[in-house]
């Protein structure tokens, strides 16, 4: 008995904010065995091609040959066809695009200090809550709009004696916080170990925003000071 393919409308919404290219590529309706049920026009096209092939002179000559010779022609022809098809067709699996997409997203979490829950495949943009230190566009915009007093209160809470302050902010209520809500991960023993920073909630506290212009950037001297130093 053929297994019925169930299609959930929620899985194929176009305006859900997720990567549309990947959604279309992973659409289960593209892998249904009976492709002609989804594309009836291909049935007519296939029949037309078969009729055209049957009317060819070479087809009529092959049909008149002995069965063993017909089989030999078939094997040689198909061998040449698949040889050319294999060399001209990319052997890259279709899931490589999705794997590359996941690697790029995880790079944000591992290197760019974006919280794991704020990656595109975890939380929709409209459902993202502010997480201190997160470098995603939503949190950076929220952090810019915070008043200095609000930032001071937030950092005082994070730097206080309550070790679960950050976990409450990200709604992590596990007895042992999972990896993505830890500041660092230690590999090895006490004498020989490596420390990897997982997520730093105080990232924005100690870093100044450098301007693109050398004049406006705080790491450069002002023109007035530079001119005075030259005169000295």
C-alpha cells in the first residue's frame, strides 16, 4: 500500500521569515515517486516523445534486428548515456546548501557572540527578546535605544552575586545551564585545560563603537591635538 504524503500548511508558508530557497529545496512534494500526478502536462509530453521516436527510421531498423543484437545496442547506448550524464552532472548532494547555511549560522553563535536562540532557524525576528551582549541586529538595535541608567542597572544585575541572573533573562530554568547559556566551556583537567568562550553577556559593556571616519573614531587624536603636537 502506497504511503500517503501528508502536507502541513504551516510548513509551506512563504511569509514565515525563514530562508525561502531552502524551504523550496526541501519541499517533500518535489520527491513524490509519481511525478506525473503532480505534473500532468509531462504525461502528454512523454507520450509525444515516444510517438516521435517510434516513427524514426533508425528505430524501425533496430526493431527488425534479432533480440540479442537489440540488447547489445541497448547496453552500449545506456552505458554511453550514463557516462556522459555522470560527467556533466554535479555530484554535490542537495543537502550541501542547507549544511553550508547551518555552518554560517553557527559561526555567528561561536565567533560573533550571537546568542544561540537568536539564530534565524531558532526564533522568528518578531519573537526575539533582548539578550545582553547578543550581537544580532535586533539586540544591537535594542541596546542602542537603552538609556545609560538602564544599562547601568542591567550590568549591575549581571555582575552581582546572583549567578542565575543571566539565566533568568534568557528563560533558562535548568538546574545545570545548557552549553549555549554558559560564559565559558573548559576542556581538559585542572593542570592541562583549554577555555572556550561560549557567550559573553557583557560584550557591549567594555567595547566602544569605532567610527568609520578616523576623525570621529575615539582611537585617533583630534585634528586640533594633532596640529598642536606637530608644532611642538
